[in-house]
C-alpha cells in the first residue's frame, strides 16, 4: 500500500498556510507571545505560540457556534490541504477511499470550560446543547468528514 502526501494545510502562530510556516521555520522566527485568549497571569509561563485564526471569517457561523476552536483549525487545515493538492472529495477521490486522522490530547476544552462555567454560574439551561459533541476528542474527524461529504 502507498501513501502519498499531495497537499498540506497549516494554521500556526506563523500564519495560515504552508508558506508562512515554512518561511518562519527557515528564518528561525519565534512566534511566542503573551497569551491573549484568556487570563494567563496566574500561570508560571503566560506565553505561547497562538494561531491568529478568525473562524468567523473562514467558516459558517452555525458551524463555529456548535464546535470548538480545535475543530475549526482542523477543518480549515484540511480545506487548505485539499485545495493545495487540487483534490475534491467526491469528484477526484471517492469518499469511501479516503481516511481522516487527527491527533490531539484533550479535545475541545475551550468550549467545554466555557460551558462548565455556564453550568456552575447560571445553571443547566445555560449550557449549550452542543457541549456533548463539541469537546469530544474525535469531533474534528467527524466534522471533517461531514464538511467534505
């Protein structure tokens, strides 16, 4: 069996797409800055490499509302990779002959943490009905498959 990489998608602190990632790596540019996505002042290291990705500008608003940021990043990176490869699932490649694998550690904890905070401060009715699926570690794979048909 052969595996061929035909396209690469990347959403990184260097930027979106392969070119900013490659250029930053070649030039040795560090993209670590003060964390601004949440209050990190209590942490020993309040700095990180943060991807400056605007999901609202790139993905349907309904999708953004019901999924976590890690799913937004994965779906967008797959779209980039397929575009770079010039491949359209369902046209150039049969969906049944494709596979999806996404590596992650914890799932969508940005979404989960927000909804758990809502639960404890405002009660169960304040929790998003998408909580159960948005944080799930396999959420990106499922949403990539749905997005690509």
